[in-house]
C-alpha cells in the first residue's frame, strides 16, 4: 500500500504547498508512484544534461537516465535528510550508476573530457546566479585540485583512469579530491 | 545511538567520489543507515555534487522515457517484505530470502551470496549466525570488511554490535561468535577467500 502523498500547507496561505524534494524521496521510498512521477518531472531534465556530459557521446544519455531512475526507485528507501540534501543524494546515485555502467564495458582508449568541461562552464540554466556560484567556486580551485574533482567526482572517471590521465598516483588523486571538496564547500557555503 | 566502530575516512571519500564498488557501497549504505556521525560527513562531502546538479540546464527528455522507466520497474525484483535488519540493504537482496543459503561446516551459521556486479575477486555476502553460534577459526587471504546489521558478535579483537564497521586485514586470523542473546546478521565484503585452520583446513585443502 503506497504511503499518502505529503502536501504540507505553508502558514497563512490556506492552500497546499509543493512538497519538498526530501518529502518526495521519502514518499518514493514508500513506493508512491505519484511522488515518483513528480520526482521525475523535477529531475529528469537536469539529469539528462549531466549524464549526457558524462557519457561523452559513447553512452546513450536517455538510457542512462532510465537506469538512474530505476536505481532511485529501488534505493529511495535509504534516503534520510541526515545523509544530505536530496539533490546531493541523487547526484551520488547518478554518478555511481554511470560509473557502474562504464566499468561493465570494455575499456576505451580515451573518453575525452570536453563535454564535462563544457558543462562546467555552462551558463544556460534556470538559475544563472546559482550556476555562477558553482562555476566560480570551481574556477577558484587550484588547477591540481580542480581537475581531479572534475574527472573523478563530477565526471565519472574511475580513480585509475583519472590518475593515469593526470599522471599522479591514485593516493595523490584521492588526497587532492578531499582537499578540493573541503575548499569547494567553504567557497559555496551552506546550501 | 551511534555505532562505536566506523569506516576509515578513505572509505567515506570513496563512497561520495566514485571510488567504491557495489559491495563497498552496500556496506556503507548499511552503516550510514545506523550512524549519524558518518552520515553527516557524507552529507558534507556530497554537498558540492548536489549544488552542481541543481545548477544543470534542464534538457527535454523524450516523451516516452517515463513510460520506459515504469515498464522496467515492473520487471525489477520486489523488496523482501519483512527484514530483521535495516532496510538499507533491501536493494541488494534477492526477492526470496528463503532460497540460496549455504552452510560452512558449523551449526547455526549460514550465508547468502548477494552476487552483485563486482570486480574480479570481490565477494558480497549476507551472513546469519544463530545466537551464540560460532564460526571456526580461519585466516583471511584478503581484506574482509563487514557491517553488523543486527545482534552482535565477538572475536579476539573485541565485540561488534549493530552498525559497527569491522575489518580484518589479509593474513589475520579469528574465530567470531555471535552474542548469546540474539541472532547476528551481518553483511561482508571479501577481497579473498578464507582458509580454515585445524581439521577443517585439511578438509578444505583436500576439496
């Protein structure tokens, strides 16, 4: 039996408010199909843009989005707000799902990073101010921290692929990712 | 209540940065379900990814994509209805938990191969030990990591209870035993086989 769809009303408005993304995820965890449709409507477009960049023309982005939403349906029961914002949780699920698919395929010579770099510099979004903040923060990182982050954390490269591409040991790569995440968090502030 | 034993910092980073295989993610998902301390660290480390996703331009998905997703969901295995431990493990479980269990030459011990898509040489197992049951002394031929899902166990290194993250390095030996007051459920990620000592070891080598 699906859980009831949460529709909190803000004080003073008298009408139902849009459920938060966190409420939607919790409802999807209870196998609520309406909440799942709403989550899809909110995230499918952005996920399509993201996985298209990660696929670098070699993985069909629509198929990847399909796999990501199947994973979200199965794993939504794990979500709780203490794990982070819904978009951060969905980001991690997405990147890991694409990585799993990459790992299951034969290795390729060079997957390129042009599209991910382009996405990092993109400005065409519903909220240019937000983009400016994220991309400015990324640009403010030292290059030896920014590139490991772009390749592995955002770009879906395996550690090994990213380390080879950057010419550093895996341990060094991980140290730089950790440093970059710490710095990025302070540059971005609280969500 | 938070667990007492936590994964190393590098495992937390792997979880959010793409360095964890499916077995490592399963263990971490179970630990995070029971540990607010590590959940807070994961929230911190994954926050930039969330900000990045929120800033993406929204492309138009094909009109039939949601219908395709719905069709695929109908074909996915349902989650087992009742679990004696955290539901964080549910996505990794087969729909029928009564099938596929194997023993290991000792009463009260059974395990289920979760057969996730894993790198060569890595295994993921759900283990059930009846209250008070022991597992014979053995040596690890590769790293073993485990998260206690319910109940607890003790060995030469100490006691582990629900949510605790345990690790046995390659070459270490131990003989775990479930605590006497409740069944112990755990999930284990193994990078190598185990070798029994004593007569079981002789038998294992002969087989």
